[in-house]
C-alpha cells in the first residue's frame, strides 16, 4: 500500500533522498493511471475517490486532483457525486495506434539514415535493448521483456531528435499498454518472434534503408501486436 509520509527526510539531509519525494497528488496520479493501463481498473468500471484513497493510503484531495488530470488526458470521465468512469477504448483504436507507430518510428529511422554515424549510433542502442530483451526472455521475466520492448522502440523515435514525436510515442505506448495488458508477452512463441523481428529491424537501420525498416515494422506489428491487440 502506498503511504504519504510528511516526515520524509528533506533532500540533502543525512540519510535523505537526493531528489524530492513525489507529491501525494503526483503519486495518486501515477498509481491510478498505472492501474488503468494494467487493467486493475477495467475499462467501463466506476471509481470513487474514497475507494482509491483507501487503496493508496492517502487522503481524498490528492486523488481528486489525480482524477481531474486523468480526465484531461482522456482516461477518466467524471460524474459529480457518482465517481469516475474508466473510459473504454474507441472502436478501431488498436489499428490507429499501430499505424501511428509505423509513421513515428519510420520518421526516426529516416532521420538517423542521413548519416552513417547517426545510423550506427541508433543501431548500437537497439542492439543493447535487444540484448536486454534476450536476457529477460531467457529468465522468463515477462515484465522486464515488455519494458525493454518499450525502450527498444522508444530509442528509434529518440533518434529522430523530435521532442513532439517522442511525446506522441509515449502516449501511443500508454494506449498500447492498456490494450495489451496481461496478454502481450504471455505466449512464448510471440516473445521469440519479437526477438527475431527486432533483429531484422536493426539490420534495416544498419543498411540505412528506411523503406525496408517500414516494411519490416509493418510485418512486425501485424504478425505480433495486431494478433494480440485485436479480437
């Protein structure tokens, strides 16, 4: 259970943290959003400030602030005196998310392909993430595998040097996390296919061939992600 402790040592104090502890409102936002994305608060369910506050071990005021923020982001819809509805995904959202990923990631590869040094730097980052995924796969750490998958694809967008597209990628990752929760990496054959296809994506980057990368990314998303994200 998450506890908000006003007696937390100040940054710089002996034994204290080096960075400030998150506010209660920030902690409530982070925990509530994670519960929505991971399916602990299912789409279509109603939440109450009191229940969430009890769950997190904090007062209702920071939960109210978190709910307002999540409503602005589209995850909740607030109903006065009734609670908050966890907004269900729109029809076709999975398809739209995957198509947007193709556009954003291919843009990053296209930018990286402008120079050999930049392409080599991106390929190196992708290799490191792939090695981390292989280790997680070997130890059956599905949570780590998913995290490294996210980092693998985020590195591609980072290579484009466009902060707006990187923020968009993070938003897409949130939507995909909710749609794929508890199922994306559960199948061992899917994890093995991801590793093989990620290696193919790296090869396209090393060849400085954005068209080949886009072709392979579409195949990757259609054969792995789309199969699991859509009924």
